[in-house]
C-alpha cells in the first residue's frame, strides 16, 4: 500500500502540477496578446496594423486551443488518478481539483468567446462596444489568472503533504518491521535453544538405551 501511495503521487502529482503550471503560463501569455490586439485594433488606419492585429488574434486562438486541450488532459489525469491515489483523503482532494479545473475550463471558454467577439468588432468600427467589453475581459482574465495560480500553489502543497504522509507511513512500517524482527529473535532464539537442547537430550538418552540393548542386558528399563 505504501509503495502504491508513493507511486501514485509520482505518477499523477508531478505531471498534474506541470500541466497546470503550463496552462497558467499560456493564460498569462494570452493576456499579453489581448492587450496588443486591442491596441492594434484601436489604430487600424495603418494597413500594417491590421497585419499585426491578425497575428495577435491567431496567436490568441492558438493558445486558446492549447489551453483547452491541456485542461482536458488535466481532467483525464485527475479522473484516472482518483482510484490509485493511495488514500481516501487524497482521493477527496483530487476530486476537488477536478471540479476546480472543470469550472476553470468553463470560465476560459466564456473568456475566449468574449475576446474573439471583441476582436471582430474592430472590423465593423464598433469601438464603443470594444471599450465596454475590455473592462469585462480584464476582470475575467484577472479571475482566471488568480484561479490558476491558486491551483498551482494548492497542488504543490497537496503533493508535499501527500509525499510526507507516505514517507511517514513507510517509516512507521519499517519501525514496526524492525520491532517484529527483534521480537522474533528475542522470543525465537531462546525457544529454539530449548527445543534443540531437548532434542539433544532425547538423542543422548536413545543412544544410551541402544548401548544397553546392544550389550545384551534386556532386564534394565528403557527410559
């Protein structure tokens, strides 16, 4: 069980933390491309600016697809790890993480939709609507950043606690094993000596009796 607990932490804990950290980095990158895209969109008089805007939109969309895929992978990893997490407490925490990631996934899809919708407004000169959406985008982006960064820290603490518990369990098991070994030696050695002594005495007695019989004296009692 202890080995399974440690294996489980290494199999799902570290990959999951790495995955969420990558998602967080991509989300922060998206914020940068959104700001650039809005800046370019507000000054579309220059033809070169339109190209820059298109680049920012394409980069944002690429990162969105990567984040969606990474969130899905994280969800699958959590789902498959619940049954092999080692302890009931670990399983409960993994379920909580899975629920959090599901909420983040939904929030990110809404965020993505709003950003792309806002970018599309530049082509129709609806700058007023863009200004209204920018504040909402900032709030949604800040909340997503906060949720992801918080999740990274929580995962890190969870892995640290789970690893410490597993090592503590292993240490207890080793201590118990050492105690049982010592007890076995303490009890077993005297017992073995006593049994061996009894066997030797019986063999010696049998040897004496055999010599008596061999000498032809059949009148003496055999013990």
